[in-house]
């Protein structure tokens, strides 16, 4: 654990490196109780830093230095300085070689950063700053080097030895050991380094690129998982083709490998030619993975693959630029998923996620700009803001430039910066240069945190036939800044006449109308746009497709929202009108509950959803999305002070009312789809996802009726379905039901059947952790004693603790503070062995400002207890101290 006080690092302090590393030659000797790493670095003075030979300061952490040679001379302890985080040497010429040998302990590395063991396998995770736990190095993304790596290990336990690039040699060694050498011809920063050694099997395929080169594709897994790789392989091939077709990007090595590991801090990692994945982001087959899991695998495989260009070929100059690769790559993978599935449904899901979680982050103590100005621990900045909001920012550029202009910009960006480590400014500059536009004001999206508000008002002049929309933008204060300058907000909009038809859009001053949906740019604090030739009072459809990540408000009444739900030509806005209607109705119920009145559901919501349910022409996935009420977390986010109990009671009341009133329609839809499921073998495609999504949301409503025929249907679905999507939903509705006997039986039989499949057991944990019935904390505590639970495994922690604290709000926020105490204890424990996971799990406590004063005091008390608990990792220290500031 560190002894130095964590300190803030600032973007404004960036300086190019003093030295460069042209070549990196690594040899790993892996043993059961330690590993040895020999590094030979071919270095030179960075000409950009001028003359002179300042000390060479190499990064290194938790390394036992065995030997160091500078320019062929072995150094003695007097010749260098060694501190907790650095090794400092004095070069005596412009070019020189440094050799180091260090001893490390992957076998006891529980932080899962650097070289570590997952089960019996050796693997690495270097982004952002894990490479310094492997060897002394200039561990920063603007130092790019050509890597050659030799791995030596015992042959029997580690038959497969992998690293980045192409395999160039291998052979037997002494004492039952063997070795393999890999060479990566592309310059890369150390964070993209990877090594794997283990007893792995692989699924193989090939891909022929646009220039007819053949690339070998391999997915490596532990032998028992060899039957769960096909979906990931299909996803990989689709991603490779899509990136050629949509972005003109071809793969560049002869081989592309994915390795699945069970112990992994996040989803996956884009190491050059050797992606390492959390097994949850690779393995999928009908019997063990849900539709959502299949879609997640497809998206993550694509995301990591797309990084080969947006991240690897063109990388980041420094970690403040993280969104340069992450925001852009999320934008790319969303486009891919939209093309593979239903684009509207993908957009709905992304926006619902952004509004619930990123907006909450942007309103909390950890709020930061897409390109932050400062940080203490970079691991804390792999955030929804950098990823999801970063993707929205790239999406707005796409909206402003159009698909063709955007492609010109991305082509220029990749061509101009291939092999370089660059900044978000370089990305914008390429977009500007390729299109002849000025994005200076637009760049405020990179530097100003907080979610902008956009209040819209209208006025119609019947005599003049003009219709004006006035936009007022503002952005709340965030910890980094109080005053914000106006953003460029692209608003895609349309106007509907009283029959629901689209009106041709001609702005005052324009010669003719330009279509019925168009994008206007709001660039000032207050701005009015006037449309002419409008012969009746129209109804505006604003922010179509969610064209900007803002909180838009327009004084719609409920009848207008119902009208938009039915008539808007923009699918996203039809859904959003439904959400706004639901929010109004739920907020009314929440207020009734708070005043002690009896709850009365506005019948218009019932009738609006009845219309949706009976519309056979609508994509069934859309119907499922429209039937889903805004979640409790979203209702919390939009509350001034969130009343946990009232939100839960109001929402459950609405669900029950809808279930009772729509019973017949739901039952018909359920049965029709369930019958089809019984007849059709499982297929992981959009149309089938859609059918099962509607079937499953229908079942979850129907179950609220408590009717015996529904219980029988749930049991039948649980017992006889051939796929996890149907089984898990059936399990979840039973777990949330009052039918204790059936629930216990189902849980037991499920656990018995899947006890040897850790990913399925994760779902079993999550379903129980998410149950909002009373006694949630006790159930979670009991499950932590289950033999399948393991606190050292991040997936288990997320499945049980993450699901409880993040999704089971009524139980987590128990008024006695027991949920908070539990989470704080857990964070303190995790801090001792896996700081990244500790810091992530802390997020729910950082939202304390949203709650009533009693809960605020309890939450803050727990944050203070964590702060006082002893030696904190920089990860936890940063989040706790900012939350209490
Ligand atoms: N680039 C990695 C994330 C690394 C996180 C390090 N703490 C995965 C991704 O975004 O593709
Ligand atoms: Zn990424």
C-alpha cells in the first residue's frame, strides 16, 4: 500500500517526455511463487525537449529490483535512486540502453492490475497505469515503442503462451518449461501491452479483409467454456466487416486474439492483437446467457475491436484525453449495435441509461468534464461521463456534419494521426479541416461539466402564420466551475399538425421549406427560431433521437404527450413522450403518497399503454420499451429531494394498476409469444429479442395480479424453456412474488443445475439482490456466505453487492442506515485488496445530496467512517474526499 499522500495531477502541467523508448524487449519467467521480468529498453533523448540530459525517471511500483544496467554497465546502488514509485538514473549520452531485472508476485496480486493470476491462468491488465507494476518504464501513453516479448513457463500447466502482435519463435526449455516469442510491429504505449499464459482451448476462424488479406481469429477460453464462443466469434467478424464498410478501417495484423478470464475489473481490454475479456463479455449461448447478455457480448467485442483504430493506431497523448478514444469508440459501437439490431430501441436504451446514471454523476460530487482538468487517480475517470457523454459529444458532431462530413473528418483524423498520441483538440481539428467548419464554441462540451438545461417555450401567431420556439439554456454549477458559457446544442425537431402530420419547415428568411425534420443549433443563452407558413397551431416534437445530452423541458400537457406517443414520426420521441407522460403521472402519485392521500392513477396512462399494447404494427421491442415505466433510479435523479419510499410505493402502485387494467391485452401478448418461443429454436437476433422482451415484460406485469394461471405460466416458463432469457425472467418474477414455496424451489433447482457455471450463478445472485421485498440486506448478507460467492472476484461483487446498492433502492436506503453501513464495511474491506472495485462500489454513497436530511447524515457518516478507516488507496481516497468536500 502507498505511503505517499495522493496528489492532484493537472492537464495544464502536461509536458512531453524527456526520453523516448524506441524498442522494448521483455522476457517473462513465470513461476508459481514469483515471476521474473527482464526488460531491455532502447532509449534516446526526446529531441522535442531540447538539449541536455536530465535524469531519467522510470515509473515502477511494487517491484523488487534485482539488477539494472545502463549503457552496458551494471549499476550499483549508489548509481541510481530508488523510491516507492520511481527508479532514477543518469544517462550520459543521447542514445542508450537500459536493462532491468525485477521480481514480482502475480500469484498474490489481488488488485487485478499489472500481471496477475485468474484461477490458474496468468494474465495482464495494464490500462491505465498497470504496466509500472510489471517493470520499470515510462508508463505514459505518449511513449510509444516497438515491443518484443518472450514468455517462459512450465509447459504442462501453461501450454498456451501469448502476447501482442505475431508469434515469431517458440521452443522447449529446461525442466519441463517452454517459451514463445511475440513481436508487435506497431508502435504502442505500454498500456496496450498484454501477456497470457494458461491451459486454454481456442475456437478458430478466419476473416478476409477488404484488401483480401487473411486474418486468423482465435478466442481462447478455459476448456469447459469452449462451447460458448460462437456468438462472440460471429460478433467479431461482423465488427470487422462493419468497420471496413462504415469507417473504411481494415485490420492490420495477421492474427487477432481474444482471451476470456474470470477475474477482471471491468468488461474487456483492447490490447493490441490480444484483447483480454471478462468472461462475462465473451461467453454466451442460449442456455446460459440472456438476450441482454448476448447483446452485451456483441457490443463489447465490437467496442474492443474498434479500438484497434480509435485508441491503438491513434492513441491518447495523456490520460486527460481518455474520451478521445473512449467516447469515440462508444459512439462507434453504438452505431454498430444500431445497425445489427433495432436502431430506435438501441437509442432508447442508451438514452435511458445516460439519463439515469450519467446525469446523476454529472450532478454529484465527482462531476467532471468529458476532458477533465485534473484528477488524483486516473482509474476513477473511466466514467459514464468520459464514455457515454463522450459518445454523445461525438454524436452531436455527427449530427452537425452529417454522415458524409463526419466520415471525411474521421478519415482525415486516422490518416493524419496514424501512429501518434494525440488530443481531443486534434480530433476536433480534423473534423473542422475536413468540413471547413469552426467548432470552437462546440468544444465547450469537452471542458464544462454538468448537464445543460434547455427550457423551451412557444408562441403562435395565427394572423402572421408564424410559430416561434424560444430556447433558454443554462448549466448548473459543478465542483470545478460555477459560471458556464453557452453550449452549441443541436436540436433536431419537427412540427405536427392537428392530424399528426408533419409540417414542412421553413425558417423566417429562408427561400423555401427544408424537409419536415431538421437540426437547428442553439448557441446562445436565449435564442428564438421562427417558422413561417404555419397555418395552424402545431405541436413541436423536440430533440428527436435525443440529439443532445441535455434536460429539455417544454410545457406539454398529458393529452399532447399522448398525441405524440401515437403520431410522432420519430420513434425515439414516441417513446420519450410516453416516458414524460409516465413521469408526470408518477410524480402526481408520489405527491399523493407524501400527503397521505389515497393513490389515484391517471386513467390516461392506462389508455395510452393500452393503445401501445394493441398496436400490432409496432416493433415488439418498442412495445416492451414503451410499457416499461421509468425506473426508481431515474425518478430519484429527477427529484429535487428523492423520497425513496414514496417513489417505490407510487411506482409499484402504478405497475399493479396497469397490470390489473391491461390484464387481457398483456395475457394475449404473453401467450402468443410464449407459444412461439416453444415452437422456435433460440436465435440471437433482433426480431427474436423483441418477441422475448415483450413476452417477459408482460409476464412481470401479469404476475402482479397474483392469479393462479399466471403463477402456473411462470412455473411452466421456468421449468421448460430452453433459454436463459425466459428462465431468468421466470425466476425473477417468482423471486419478487409472495409465493414462497415455489420461489424457494425454483432458486434451489436453478442453483443445483448451474452450480458449476459462475456466470449463471452471478445472475442467480443478482436476481435475489434485486428483490425489493422486505429483508433485502439480510438476504444479501446470507448470500455472501454461499459457496459460490467470492469477494475476490469482481463479477461476484458486482452481481450481489452492486445489484443491491445500485438497483434495490428501497432496501439499500433503509431508513436505519443498515444498507449504508453494510456498503461502507464492504468498501473498507475491498480497499485492502482491490482498490478499483472498492472505489466503484462506493458510487451509491456519493449521491448523498439527493436524499432527505436523515439519510444524508447517515450516508455522510459512512463516508467519514471510510475516510477514517486507515490507509486508503488513492482510488477510494479521491472519491471519499471529493464526496465530503
Ligand atoms: N480501455 C479499457 C478500460 C480500461 C480501464 C482501466 N481501469 C476498456 C475499454 O473501454 O474498452
Ligand atoms: Zn473502450
